[in-house]
């Protein structure tokens, strides 16, 4: 019984981290006002795709390493290899789910796969065709979030941003 509990500890830790993050996001930004149905496979999301590929390759090599040492593993705990292999797969699924998560406009801010920002941290936003460009200011640093959105969503998002984030770039004022 204690061996199985030892094998399940990484799963409990992973579940605690995932649920802790979801709870923290809700406490920081509040309920969802609008979920942006952004395009996933565009150049703005290239970093997410690279992260998923790196984790997949690392998981593959860790599983191969354990396969090469399966005799040692089987002598210690007969099912540990399978639990570890499944853990890598579950971890990869959790990361993929996080990276493909749709950005959301929430009551107190914006959440995307790259971070959580309060409305006060949104320096400006503008539209460039179908791209929404949100400039985020934290201290002396400024970064941009770029989401490719559809024309129907553009109207809904513009209304929420106009209400929640009155600061806009001069370009955006001309186009909306």
C-alpha cells in the first residue's frame, strides 16, 4: 500500500499545482466576462508550440531512459515504470491544456496562457486588422499580447475593453 502511495505522490502534487493555479487565477481576476476564441496556429503562438515540442521530446527521452533501465526499476517497484510513463503523459497534457487555453477577459483583468494581468497593468490596446494588440506594463517593462480574433468577436471584445480599460493607443481610436 505504501509503495502505491509513493508512486501516486507526483500525481497529487501535480493536481494540487493545477487546482491551486485555477483558484489563484479566479481570486486575482474574478469570473470570466468573455472568452476570446483566438486562432491557435499562428506566428504569435509559436513560443507555445515550441514549449510543447520541447516537453514532448524531453518526456520521450525520459521514458526511453527508464525503458533502458527497466530491470533496475522492476526490481524496486514492479509498476513504477508505468506510473512514471503515465505521469509524463499527464504532465504533457496539462502543459498542452495550459498553452492552448483561450485568453479570457475577466472582471478584474486579462488571463492568457502567458500570464495574468489586472486592468491597471494594461497600458493600451489597439487593433491591427483582425489582431488585437494589448500592451502590458509591469514596472519599467512593457510587453505585448497579440491575439488573432474574428470580426464578430472584435465587436464584443472592443465593448469590454472600452468599459474596463479606457486607455487606448491613438491608432486604436481611429479604427474602432
